[in-house]
C-alpha cells in the first residue's frame, strides 16, 4: 500500500498549477529571471495538448509566430523558429508549411521547450490549495509534497462541455470530440452523428470521411447555425487579438462584454477556409467515386434536444429551427464537438468562499489576478479562464506570451517585460484614457519599487536567488547576470547609489536612448560591443557560457557543432529538499529582456 510521506514545506516566489501552453509560456518567460523562484506542477508524465484531437490533418488557426515567447521576447531560446533551427528543419518548414503549422508539430515544439525547463514537476498532482496563516498559500500534492508561496497561477485549462443528457451517456457510443483518439469509437459501417459547427467538428468530420478502411455507413453533420461558417480572419477583426483591445474590453460593462462576445463568435469559433474547402472536395470525390460508399448529410439550423439509448443504438432528438418541428435520428455513434468550459478547479475548494464571481466565472482584474477576500500581498492569477472579462482572444493562442508576460510583471511587482503601448489601426481608448490604466495602478501593475524586497518575497524566504540555485556560477554572474546577459541596474539600484546617476543626463535618457540609439546599442557594452554591430551579438558568450542562447546567435564554435542544451540553473530541488541559507544580493540585476529590438533593464 502506498503511504503518503509528509514532507517539509518548500518556499518559492510563485507556483504554477497545470502545464499546458499557457503555463509553459510563463515557465519559459520566467527562465531568464534568476531572482524569481517558481515551480510548476503537472499531473501528467509529459506535455500533452488535446491528445484526443491530435488528428493528422489538423492545423493551427494562428501564425506560428504566436508561440510561447516570440511576441514578447523575439530573441528567446524557446521560440518556435529556434526550435526549427535546432532540429535543422527551418528551410524545409518554410517550404512545406505555406498554410501554417500543424497541431502535431506545435505539440512537439512545446515538448521540446518543456524538456529544457527544470522548474516543471511532471506526475505531480495538486490535491488542494489553502491559506497558511495570513502570509502564504500552501499547495499540497497527492504524494505528500507541500509548497508555500505568496502567488499561485492557475493554468489547468478548460474542460470539454457537453449537454447533461449527453454527459450521462458518455462512453464508447457518446463522446466528446476531445476523446476521439483516446476512445477510438468503432465507426466502420456505422451511422455516425457529429454535433457542432466549429473547427473541432469540422476536423472530426474530415477525419472520419478520409479513412477509406474505416468509412462509416453514413455520416451526418449537425449545425445549430444557418450553415457551416468560416473563421473571420480579416485584418480589422484581428485587431480584437491585439493587447490594446484587451484593456479596452475589460473596462466595458458586463452586459456589453457579453453582447460583444456573441457578435464576435466567428472570430474564434469559425472554421478555417482551407478546412472547409478540403471537406467539400472530399465529399465531392466520394460522390464521384461511388455515392453509396458513405452517405453523408449536412444539416443546418438543427439543435440537439436529447439522446436516448435503445436496443443498442442511440436515438437523437433534433429540433428543426427553420420549420419548428422535431425529428429523430438513429445513430450508432454520437460525437459532440460542443466546445469547452472553465470549471472551478476542485483543488481550490478549501478557499472557494473567498472569491468574487461574475455570471461566467472568476471576477478577473486586468492583470489576470482574481478579486477575492485575501490577506494583503497574496495573489492568485488565472490563465485561459477570463474570456468573459478579457475578450474573445483569451482562450486563443494569439495572446499567449503577452498574457504570461503581463502576469509575470504583476507577480514580480515591476516591469520584467516591456509589453505596453502595442500599436493598433483601430483606436481603442475610453474617456480619453490610455488602455493600460485601471484602478489607480500604473500600467496595470502595483507600484513595488521598494529599496528592500522583503515586502515582495514569499513567506519565509531568506534568499533572493532562483529556487535551488547555488553560488557556483562563473565569475561575473554572482550579481544576477543570468545566461550570459550583462547586468544593468534597476531603478531601485539607481536610487540607492550614494553618488546618484553616473552622469548628468535625465533619468529617462539613461534608461532609454543615448545619442539617438537605443540604450542597448550604446558603447556601454563590454568587450567591444559597438552600436549593436555583429561583434556585439554575443549574449550567450559572457564568461565562457555556452548555453542559453538562441541557435546561431553569436556562435564562435565550428560550423555544424551541436547547440548546447545545458540547463538547470533555474531548477527546483526535488520534493523534500531545502533551500540554501546562503545570503544573496537584495536587488535583482543583470537581466536584459528584449522586445522588438528594445531591452528592459531590471
């Protein structure tokens, strides 16, 4: 019999629960920030993304540049382009993937990133989250692990949504499209019904109609809408997937937000034009070859009212919205591609009574923290659970890295990544205010520019170094020069200097531009870095470090040599281990984060 082992609690700056693309993005973006100690917990043994829908023809509906990091930090080693380069597939991808990236390759990319990060604990299921006095959360795992932190980031994703009458019959005959490959229902020579009119329903229909060895006897596709409508991918519609729109949407009234989400449905729930074309062509070819091989019916303006099992078959009651009448369809298999919902996580039940809710879920602030009756200093953030407060882009991959950076800035209490001021064609502002102002906050973040970081450290923390990091770094990195990135002072350190700034320029000129060039291009860089020339692109070579740089950047090794995959500086110790008590500098330094050619100094 397995016994739970009670272990000593471990302290960290933040805890991520669940590792899908959202929290994987947060883990990748927090990797270059050595003074933030985070740990991520995932019940699965490896990264998986909708395994039941990983169909061979499924394509992403967004650009591959909207990966885990690129739109926030284009130079990150965890970008999709760097993944392709390390796999020696960059040129082939550009030739083969004119229509975008497949979901299978995106999952492979995510697994590659996950394998590089030591802050993720696989096979670690969270049992409960509760308060440990007024100063910390305590997160307990099913195997007896205990972790304490002032910040928790919930990223356990959305769950398949099914009508109650379908959920009661869920199994091999009635299933959600999310379970298609895991259940693998018998469809050969059967009558199959697909319910839904979004991308998942279309992918399911095409998959079932393309396997000649497993063709159903009949395949019926049911849509409650007037047709099978395409995704609205037009330029002005895509402005809703811009960070500037999120702040604007958040400040609208709940009723107006709800109305907009209904109007914007086809911006996220429509079907890709290429997929519609592939389905139409496949049905045409089947009819030309032999119309009796697989009968197919596409029914619009039909709403599923109920399901009943009888004599080994499933009877589906369907209402015709156009003719206002009900009909019964006899099926062997029913596949519900009826979307996903954000359920309240069971592990938060011990503190459920403290949260504020709207009609559709958590009451979420603009920085993705949840409003709740909490002791001062404790924060809980949510990923992919704020469509009702942040807009149509929230469950989409489009703003994945931006949302993670927003959360990272908020939990750090200062600007780790420069994500404000995204340009738009449509003007998104309200009452003349910039989109990033809310509730007296500066750019949506609390002002935590204190000289002493005691107020921002987690309960019981005596050390500002990354979780589990020892002071065995190469010379020159003891003050926070992480992964070969040269140190620059924070605003806190500027104010703490007894003799003031190094020169008499205005503060914003020191942190911004010098001589008409961005700060990171001036001649203050060591080892001959001049004006951002080629000789200066050596971020990962400081003090002889070879790991942690994008492939091919500033590489002085012989051609063809493999890129070093060394990681581990950011790693958390195993459960039960203790943090070192060795003192470290109070203030973070040495971080340089890039965005669109600019860098933000910490």
